[in-house]
């Protein structure tokens, strides 16, 4: 059996079928334990963009800016 380098732990084992051992640094998160960032839904962004549109005087031609600002605001709120 191959020697495991320091500061790594095996995440899988070598099998007779020839599967390889994958190593990851000690303390590194596995994909199952990584933090998932919640994303706003399309409906939430649309509602916030509409609120921004109304707040800014219902100016036409600002739809993209309102959408991007709404998305930015919601992501910031959800990351707290």
C-alpha cells in the first residue's frame, strides 16, 4: 500500500478493480459539507426590481439596472 502524505486524508480507498485513492488536505471540506449560497428566485428579483422601478418614479428604460440592483440587494441580504 502506498504511503499517505502528511496533512492529507484519503477520501476513497483503492480497490482491486483499479480505482484510485483521492487525497484532500486535512480540514478541507468535502463537497457534501461545503456551504451553499442561497440564490434569490426569479420571482423575488422581479418583485424587488418592480419595487425599485416604482420607487424611482416609474422611469422607462431602467429595467436592466433595476433588475441587477434588485439581484445585488437580495444576494447581499441572503448572505447575512
